[in-house]
C-alpha cells in the first residue's frame, strides 16, 4: 500500500517540454514512475524522447486523460501560469494534482484551492517537492535513491528536511513521503496525510515535519490526539528563528508567541508526539520506536 500514489498511478506532466519539466520527467521515469504524457497546447501531437522512452504530448489535460487514463498530474509551469494549469486539471477531473511551482500568488492559490475542494480534486502543494512511494512511483522533485520501500510514513512542510529524514531513516524505508509545501495556503495538509497514514496498513510509524508560523501543527496535534493510534514523531523547523521574521517559506512567520517552534512542540507533546530538537534527534526517536516494534 501507499498513500495517494501507487505503482498503478498514471502520471501526466503539465509543462513537460520546459527545462524543469524535462529534467524532472527524466528523473521520474528513471525511478519507475509511469509517465504517460505531457501537456503543451503548442506541441500537441508530438512526442518527446527520454532515452528509450517516447512520451506523447497532448493539447490539454482532458485529451491526455481521455487517451491515457491518467489519474495524476504534476505541474512544472511558471508562477504566472500556475492557476490556469491547475484550473485546467481540475476541470478535466483528474483526481490528484501535484504543484511543484514556487512563488505562486497566494490569491491564486486561494482561488484554485477552493475550486479543487468544490470539485473533489486533491491538490499537493504549491511550492512543494511532491510525493514518493519508494519502489512504486515518484511525482515531483524528491530524489528517488535516498531510500527504499519500508513502513515509515513522512509528511513534511520542508523539501530539504524531507530528503534529510528519508536519508536518516533509509535503513527502515518509507511507505510514502509527502512534501506538502510551506506556503500560507496549501492543498493537502498535515491532517490529510496523517489520516491517510493512519488508514494505511503498511505504515507503522509517522514522521511529521512542521515549521514555525501559523497553527497547522497545533491543529495536527489536536487531530492526532483524537484520531491517530500509530506512533508519531515530530520536528518543528525554526527553534532559533527570531520573532516577527519570515524565515524561508512564505508561511513561516511568527506573531508574538503564536506560531513559535516551542509552542508547537508543547502542543504536539501534549498529544503524545515525541518531538526532536533537531532532524537527527527526531530520526533517533523514530529509530527507537521502530527498533522496539
């Protein structure tokens, strides 16, 4: 099992013929992802060679879905065109849209997020590394060779910390890792991923990585307390961040005591989550639990 993404997932790439799209489609194919098409209205009817693999280019998401049965779209388009690409994917009814693009205007995200909810389409991102079910499928920019399949589930706001945690726990392996992104508005939340991992019979332990700013981690803590029976280990990036400063992600801003790493740590620990002060300490906490399982 895996959450959101399996070996049966059929993936299309919006923006496949651009430099980022080409680079990461090459990587996704190399890691075994079933990429069935790209979308570019100006290049519809052509194909792109990725080594031995020829991938067709379609004029629209709807065309790609009709001809390939695609059920996942990953978006590598510039910020100004992201809203249009996401709305097109939602209109086509594709179940899962993964938005890698950084710098998408928050107003655009608010608009297409509400539209996706209305239409029952799951969004991951924007400004995220995507998601991977090791050995099955990899959609986005997460390196596929950090770790193999296993029984750890990971949900993270930070791309870099996603990679670090996967590397730290590589000897245990992962059922799925989901990079949800650090923008103020994102499609899939910590809670969405926690619910999916709780329901996944092949996930034994969940690692949750948050960061300063907002109250997503506090809300996740409340959810864990009421709904999650599996062990959860957490890390909150930003213990040394000064108050009132936006650090890294657009959503990582602290107002007074609200949104601090310490406040989030307290909320998570009150829900029974073991929280590390560093990524390596967090991995060690997970390792203790896994070793004793």
